[in-house]
C-alpha cells in the first residue's frame, strides 16, 4: 500500500507532497474532507506502535481543550484523533510496511528516500 494521509490546506503538507517523487503512485486522503476511519486509525496504530505516536500536540485544540494538563491514555489519543482531524500528526505516509509520521526534517528525508525506492 502506498498512501498519504494529509491536510490539503496545510502548507507544510503541501511542501512535503512536492518533495515526494512520483507522487501519483500514492493514494492521497485529505483528512478534513475524508475523515480517517476507526479501521484506518487502528491499522496505522499497528504500524506506528501506539496512538500516541500518531497524535499531534501542536494542534491548536490541544491547549484549548486543556489536554496539555491531562494525562492521556491510548484510548484517549484514539478518541481525540477520531473526533478531530487536527489531532492526527501529519502527514502520515505509508509505503508498504513502513510508516512515516510528521514533518520533522529527518522523517521527511527518510520518507522521500523510501518513496524514491518504492515500486
């Protein structure tokens, strides 16, 4: 599977998508217009190891809802990601059995390299 979960209005996601070679090979899912399903999130969790790894603490609602003052469980992370698309750390790129989460420079570099090698 070659899939990218992203936010079409996010300039960071747009920039990263431009860096990915042969982007047309990927299925793109704009998580705002096509929300992530529970089954998709559970599959991503299996690949990532936890829901927390997929959770964005930089989302504006993280502080607005006071989540920064709470101790969240894996169940909480899953619930918040499913309720509000901004809580999914993005982009999430799946290339076969590999998953790349977020926009940290070393993650993007690895993502682009893996994409170039993928068939």
